[in-house]
């Protein structure tokens, strides 16, 4: 065996072992073990490990191993595309999958045709390589995989929430290495044979970095398929018990609570305890779960089996955890705050999306804008209800500073006209009531 | 002061949440703009909390609405409030609205106080989305782009009695004040009151002040034609 041949064999063998180790890591580590979308990517990695192993043997001029490399590329790409489809769209079936399947069948056919594999002498040694139409199709299928992988990486990177941007960047670098850069090196083999070894290095390195980013932050896999906005728990009397937000929702609060109230009023003949209802709206989807003591509503952009399962488990655990106080009819929301542990248990992988930019200005909601005392007193007299007062302060904090005094002038100019109008309205109302009574 | 925050939030993450909030307060007290970058970098430096834990705390503060969006209002964001949106839409769709219409359709006494009602209107005015004119003793809110006279015209054309009188005067070159009452089925005092208001608002003008001869002012005539405004006659 020549030195260069040995080096190439070794690089490929190390690549094979590395893929195997990455796949095994994903199988055994609890953080990534149970994520459904990673299931198919794990299968793909095991197949890639086998592919690289046969590729290393092909370097030693075993023709059958070279044929196997081509054959294995089909299931490796097929399962990888299914896995990526799940992370992008929460479904396996897309046009790209059908195309890969069609290409794969053709690849399998060509694998067994004569002339698909030949012995090539380069850098002083002979190795078995796939050639002709077989090679073209093999390159095409791997290029498809690379482009699709890059598309996934780019889309994830562009949509990553600000709080996990660092992991998003690491993820994208990994994807870039194992997709576009690798496939570019594949095509540059014609220029210099060294690029063959470089493709092995970049694909292993890229995949390793990608998997590391996912391990570090599994939320990366849940950025694209849907967005979770809000979860609300109410008891059977309609009192809110627990509330959790992941993002601002377009769904009107009144509409959302209206659906929750409606589900609560439905009898057991209409909706069974424990059943889930999906309500599709323009603004998104509301997943409702009616349990024995509570009703839960989750607002998201799309329904998914994963979300429905999470809501169902959360509901059951919530009732188990707070059964004693639910039976007593406790409506103090502070008693249910420890439900946050259940949020971490069932919804920990869903990213928060409150702000898009790390420099986006924020406010502390409890910290009031400091106004001159005489203005503050006038505002307190005008807006006696605490919620009203807080809303006004929130608006004031976001408005030009002169508004605080300008509003008082505007109020004084117009309050008499309004009060006269309200008085007339009340008189009219009273007259109508009297007429009705008569 | 952190006393207003729910105790349970502090308890859920114990001291770390409180410390991060103290850091945020410190930033606000220094008159610096509060954002994720500055909260994160300063908390990391001062408190030595691991990155993951710090991000969890910040996420918790967002989800409990302790940290909220602080960007200044723009013309667009002012309309995110449902009442302001409805008021704005009503004013634009109706080519102007009075307090009475806004109270009836958008913000009645059950929706909130008079102060809140006026607050929303003031915000819309402050951000140049609407404007206010006075017609007699009534306030009318118009779209910001609408000409004041056109706004007044729209206001009058919504009232049948005003429309009848305008139609009459429009059909003649000029008419004596006294003759108006004879040609419309409206009480004399009311006719004179309407004519007075329309003169004050420059809808009508005197052709001959000695004879009290009136006509529609040229600008109003143009507005009626250019905007293809429908009067009772045209209907």
C-alpha cells in the first residue's frame, strides 16, 4: 500500500468512525434522544458511516465496495431529506423527497450495470471509483442533498430568535461546511486529487459542528415548522390559573378566551374529558384540551402531533400536580406559578420570540415613567383604575415627552363636551327604559 | 423597586432573577437604553451566571411581561391598540366622526373612562393620523390628509336638513335668506340657525349682505364637483 493510498484510506476510515460516533451520540444522549425529527437524521448518519467505510475499502481497489458506496448514497440522502423535511415543515412528504426517490431508483439500477465502476490510477496507486452515468447520478444526488441541507441551514439561520443566535450561527457554519463547501470540493477533484480528502474532512467537520449546535440548543429544530405563541390554563369556572407566552400573538385576547370559555361550557356528550380540539383561524391555530378540572388553550401558527401530545401531557401533569388546590377551587394564580416546571418539561424546545434584535429597546413593565409630581397627581385622578393607569404609562413611555402635558390640555378642552354628550345619552337611555316599562 | 413583581416569579428562580432585575434597574437608572445585549453582558460580568441559565432568566422575564417591548411608538404601532385602530378606521371610512359617533360605535362607557377615550384620540392626533376641527360647538375628527372645508362639507352632508338647504342653494345662483325657509320643509328658526352655522363655516357666503342674498362659496362648489359628493338632489 502506498503512503498516499494509506492516508486516503485512513481519512475515510476516520470519517466512517466519526459518523458512527456522532450517530451513537445522538442515540444515547437524552437531550437529543427523543426528538422525532432527528430520528431519520440518525438513520442517515449510520448509513453514512457504512458508506464511508465502504469508500475507504474502495481506496484499496475493491470494486464491490465502490458499487456499494453508490448504492448506500441513496438511503443516506433519502433519510436525511425526510429528517430535514420534518424540521422545516413537520411532514416528510415534499416534492424534493419524491425527486430523491426517483433518482435513487435509477441509481440502484445503474449500480448493477456494467461499466459503473472502474479502476483509476492516481497519485501512484490504483483505486476503484464509480464512473460514467452512475457517477453523474451519484454526484447529482449528493448535490441535491447538499443544496437541500444548505437551504435548511440558511432558513433556520434567518429565522433564529435573538436569544439563540449564537447557536444558530454555529449551526449554519456546520451546515455550510458539510453542504456547499463539500460539494464544491467534490467538483474540484478534477483540478487536484487532494480535494477528495478535503471533502471527507469538511463533511465530517461540518456534520460534527451541526450536531454539536443541535445538542447545545435543540430549539434550533423547532424554529421552522411552527411558532408557539401562548398557553393559558383556566379552571371550569373560567378563572385563569396559569399563563405563559413565547411570542406576541396576532390572535385577539377576547377571541382566544372566548374559545376557551366555549369549550368549558360544552357538555360531556359533545366533547369528552381529555380530548383535544383544533380551531383553525387566519391568525393561527388554537389547540384546546378539556380536562377534569381545567381547560387549556395553546396558540400556535400550525397544529402538529408534537404540540397536541405536549398539551395533553401538560394538562395531565398540571392536574396531578395541583389536584388538591384545584379541588378546593383555588383561583390565586401565584399558587400555580410552579407549573413553569411543566413548561420546561414539555415545551422546553420551543424558542421565545419577543424581540428580533439584541439592541431592540426594552422596558421594565413595573418601572413607571417618572413625571413631574403635579402631572403625576393629575393622571392618577383621571385614571383611577390601576390597569388603565398602567396602560397609559406604558403608552407615555413610548411617546414623545411633551405628550404628558399636551394631553392634559386636550382633556381640559374637550371633557365638557363629552360629559354633556354622556349626560344626554344617559337621559335618552333612561327615557327608553321608561317607555319599555310602560 | 421590585416589590410589585409576583413573589412566585422570584421564588421560581430564586436569587438569580432578582439579581438580573437589579442589573436591569441599574441600567435604567443610568439613563441607558435597556436591551438584551446590555442586560446579558452586564449580568454575565457582574453575576457570573452561566449563559444558558441567564438566557432562561431573560426568557422568563419576557414571558411574565416584566421585560416588555420599549420601542417608541410610530404611526404604525400606535394603531396596534384595538380602540385606536377602530377609531381611526371609523374616522376614515366615514370621512370624519364626532364624539357622538365614536362613543356609539367604538368606545362606549363600558369600554373605559372618558380620560381613556380622550387619551386614544390624543395619541392619534399626536402621531398625525387624525386632526380635530370645531364646527359650532361640536368637535369633529378628520383624517389628517383631508382638507378642513371638505371635512366640514362631509359633516353637513350627513345631516338631512343641511343637505336640503344646500341642495336648494346649489340649484340657484343665489337666494335670499328669507326665501330659503319658504322652499324647504323646515322650521324657520332652524333654517336660520343652519344658515348661520354654514356662513360661519364658510360653506355659504353673502353675495349681497344688504339683501341677505346667499350663495355656495366657490371653494365648496369645487369640492362638491371634484369629490363627486352626492347631495339629496343628485341621489
